[in-house]
């Protein structure tokens, strides 16, 4: 993997948000959910989709804090315009585990 500078890292705007709504996404090619994530007063609620159906169901997602990249251009995923990239890491079976702060922090806070 190529090295990047600190200035390169600072170009990626990663913030904490809180999922306010989650729905099944049956139109997706792989099992996924549609998410609405409140990114704080500066950015408001953003839409995304996430292939996280193995470890999460829609009922357990609402209210959950997550980390997301907020400055990628929007991307059309089927009928959903994804505005943010919710971040996760693979488990031992390569299934997504969502990233979240381990303490209670305000939504909209930027990673540094």
C-alpha cells in the first residue's frame, strides 16, 4: 500500500453519526439495508446503503452511532443515492462489523 501524507489523510472527512432510520433494501444485488444517518447540525441527515445484514437487523440499528466518510461524491446504488460511506471492518468470515466510538460523543464530530 502506498504511503500518504498527513495532508492526504486530512482530505478525508470522517465523522460520527447516528442512525435514525433503517429499512431493508430488497433491490440491492447483495443483501443490504437503506440507512438514514444524522451527521449533526452542520450536515443533517444523509442517506446510505450498507451490506451489514449478517450481524445487524433494522431494529437494532436505529439509535446506533457509526463512523462515516461524508465528503465522497454521492453514488447511485440502485434506486438509492448514497451520500455517505458508513465504515466497517471485516470479521473472520469477511462480514462487515460497523465502526463506532467507544464512548458517548456528540454526533457530527470529526475524526482526528
